[in-house]
C-alpha cells in the first residue's frame, strides 16, 4: 500500500468515525469535547455534522488553519 493509499484510508476512517459519533449523539444534549485541535480538519467536520452543538477544543499550541479556528 502506498503512502497516498494510507493517507486516503486514514482520512476515510476519520470521516466514518465522526459520522458514527454524530449519529450516536443525535437527540442527546451536551457539548462536544475534542482533545487536540491539530490542523483543524476534525473540528471543521464536527461543526458541519453537529452545527447546533457547542464544541470545546483543547490543545497545547494552536497550529490549525485560520478558517478552522472557532471563537
């Protein structure tokens, strides 16, 4: 498997896992907690899947793309 194939597989798994988490949380109250913002891809996806929820993100150092950093 090439490095490109591995990256694609990893990103597909991330997308599926976030979709599963959104489905499990559907109809349940509360906020979303993310530990480690990274480059912000997951937070961006969580915001699109669960726009009504408050998302709390913790990281040691902000290094994400400016478009993915929420207030």
